[in-house]
């Protein structure tokens, strides 16, 4: 959040949303795709 310019609420909000989406991708989407690929091969 320190990367956003001072006083720019839109940038802080955008960075927050992008961090949340990255976390979802790392902790939910990546394992889901891995499990799906493993089940597909069995």
C-alpha cells in the first residue's frame, strides 16, 4: 500500500483489490487447477 501516491484513494483501493485477487489466485485457484489436473489423469 505504500506504493500508492499520497491522497489517492482510487490507487489504494486498486492496489488492495489486486493484492486480494493475487492471494485468491495463489491460495485457491492454483491448488484447484492442480487437483483438477490430477483427477483428469486418473
